[in-house]
């Protein structure tokens, strides 16, 4: 058997694959393709191995294959490479879909122990907890994240993510019957 050929994956190629999945509905096939790419990607690739594992997991989730999604997210965690959304957050969301609350909490604790999370990760955690009726947990994550990122300088893209987190937080707090606070007032100024 010959040596496996390494490949370079660009953001444009990744976008094209994901767009095809949306158009065709072939999320499982695209997930398998992304896993194959992750196993063959070279070190200098524009899109790294961990991000490819994460994207494969997301496709498995869309295909309602949550066990496979968890497996892909675990491979991203084991890889340790850079990802847009922390694979611990994604794994927690998929585990909640499987009603594996204790394992999901383990991943959230690991995520918390790693220090302040990025906005895409915080948005994912808040939405996943909200979707699984953990409004208190969702509010806690959204508030801690918003408080941390409120003091940071933000590019227009990051500002949009920050406002998205604030909107999710406002919706959660409204459902909990909480009064407006200083973070909610930031939304009023936009």
C-alpha cells in the first residue's frame, strides 16, 4: 500500500463542500468527505485538521447522526488545533441532543476551565442550553461572555457577534422574567 497523499484545503473549498451539502441534503456524505480530508490534510493547509473535524461533526449533526458528530468533535479535541467554535462546546450540544446531560456538563466544565471563550463558542453554548431548557445555564454563559467581551475592542465582524450574543441573552432573560440591566442597554443604543 502506498503512502497517503497529503492535501491542502482552502476556505473556498470548504465553503463549496458545505454549500453542496445544503443544496443536496447529502450531509452524511459531505461529513464523510470532510473526515477523509481531515485525515489527509497537510500541516500548511489554510483549513486545519481540527477545523475539518469540527465541520464534519456539524454535518453529522445536521444529518441527525449525533454519535458520529460527538466522535468527530472528540477527534478535534484530541488534535488540539485551532477551530472557530471550541469542539468542547460543540460536543456538549451534540451530547444534549443524545440526552447525555452529565457528559455535556463535563465538556462545558472543561471549556470553562480553559479561560474566556470566543464569541462563536459562547453563542453556541447559550443557544444549545436554551434549546434544551437550561435557561439558567444559558443566561450564566451568555452573561459571563458578554461581560468579558464588553470591555474588549471589536472589529465590525466581532461587534456583530457580540450583538448577537447580547440578543440571545436578552431573549433568555426575557423568558426568565429578568429586568433589563446594563448589558441590555447596549442593545438599546444600537
